[in-house]
C-alpha cells in the first residue's frame, strides 16, 4: 500500500518536472548561443572603435563601448549559467541557480558604468563639436547592427524562460537599436554638418542603457529579497487552499523565488486530527493544485491540528515561540 502510494506520488512529481522542462532547453544549448554572441560582441566593438577613431564619431565609439560592455556582461552570464547547472550540496541546499540573479545585477552595473562614461564624454563633445565622416560611420554602424541583430535572435527564445538569458537578450536588442540610430546619424552627416547631434545620440544611448537595466535590476533585487513573485497573490492562495475539503485554515504562508525559474512556498496547514496516511493524500492534492494554478514547483507543507493564535495569514513566529517558552 505504502509503496504504491509512493510510486504514484513520485510519478506525479516527475510529470510536473517534465511539464517544466518542456518549456526550457538544456543549459548547454543556451551556453553555446552565449559563446556565439560573446564572439560577435568582441569582434564588432574592436572594428567600431577603430572606425570611430578614424571617422571622429563619439556616438560610434559609444556604441562600441556599449557592445564591449555587453561582451563582459555575456561572459559573466555564461559563467553564471555554467555554475547554475551544479546541483544542491550540503552547504548550498538550493543549488547555485541564484548565481544567475547575481550575474544579472553585475551585468546591469557594468552597463550603468559605461553609461556614465558615455554621458561625460558626450558633454565635452557637445561644447566642442568635431568634424565626422558620415560614410564611414554608416558602414561601421551597419556592421554593428547586423552583429547585434544576430546575437538577439540567438538569445530570443531563451529570454522568455530565463532571467539570465533575458538580460543578455535585452542587451543585444538595445545595442541593435543604438547601432541603427548611429547609421541614421551617419546619413544625416552626409548632407548636413550637424555634428552636435553626435553627443545627443550618445545621451540617447545612455537613456536606453538606464531604461533597459532598471527593470532587470528591480526584478533581481526582489528575488534576492525573497519577495512574493509578481502575479502571485497570497490571498488567492489562501482562498484556494482553504476551499479544499479537509483544510480548516492556513498560516505562516511565504512564497518566494529560489531562482528566476522556480517558485517556492512554505505554509502551515491546519487540519482535523486524523491518520497520517490521510494527510499524505491531502498533501498530494495541495501540491497538485499549487503547481497547476500558481506554477509553484517547490511547496513545503507542514500539517498541524493547532490553529494560528490570531487566525492571521502571516503569524508572528518569533512571538509565538516566545509565548510557548513561557
């Protein structure tokens, strides 16, 4: 009887795992794509810097610096992806997946650092515009646009399921947009000596860096703070669980992201006093409901016969322990 119940439960866990894995490629797949993007973002900035020096365009050099910064960011992302594949250990019981979140924070910091440098250089150019070769700017910027577009396409599918890949994808997308803006700027310089546009476009690049990085930075900090994931309502979880037959109330409810792709839950569930085997069946039903409705794949359930003293969803654990010691 017990072995049959265990086998059925194990099969359901495996089925949930397959449902999750169906939407994700192996990390090695994304690793190869990151390596390809790294190569592109190392070669193109070198050519852009040379072209920017020869043509005299600060916007082109700024675009190259943006690409070069993304090379460093991709290197950090790749290292995090490789490290994140390691399983849990006695010291790191959740594994190393959260390293990817730290990598995202570092990546955004690198972008912001480059942005401040570009803004400072552009300020000097704004007060002292210099002649620029529009034709060379167009050719080199088109090369940068093509490279960034290819990199963005390589990383697009992974960006929908992985915060680390999303960070890399957005970097490539913003680079493609800025390279295209520099191409248009070169076209203008073929006909008009409006060289003061060079620092203005550089500032636009800085604005894109700040805008693109803020969302990722906010999302990463929320994960590191173990905040309730966006789209998850504790009240909805409470109503869903208490509507299950056999559950009187729930308390000590916490929901957080161990990593960007996983949602964990810890909760105390009050039930009538009963046989342990019946609680096992109820626990399996709770796990299935949590995964199906809320995509919670790591539930930690504690069943008890005692209600929360104040009947609140979030009880003061420390306070209750203090009362118990008395």
